[in-house]
C-alpha cells in the first residue's frame, strides 16, 4: 500500500473492494498539490455498482462514478492504492 502523500501526476490508482481482492474503481492522478490529488476515474466494477440490474444504473454510474475526485493527501483512512507509478 502506498502512502497518499507519495502519489503524483500520472500514477494509476484504485479503490479496493472492502472484502474481496478486487478493485471498485480505477483511475489516474491528473493533478496534485501539497494537500491533495485529483483522480480521473476511468473504470468501475459494474457488478458492485449494480449496472446489470437496470439501464438507469448504467447512466448514473457513467455520470457519477467516472468523474473527477479530489482526495486529501493526509487523510488518516487513505483508500487509494497505487497500481502503477508514473
């Protein structure tokens, strides 16, 4: 597991499933500052986010899960995992 303050632009990151050895979302760091990093999400676990249940979930998932997210580097419960450094 990487430390949040070590992440930099171009790093491939993920959010892990809480119980399984899979990833819920994968993304890339597109900007950084001394206090936070911004991730552009590009994939997500369609089963976990119920996409196969209804077409409505598919549209909502694309809009909200494949967005940008700013994450504080120093949060105590860091949840981003480094998959591949830039």
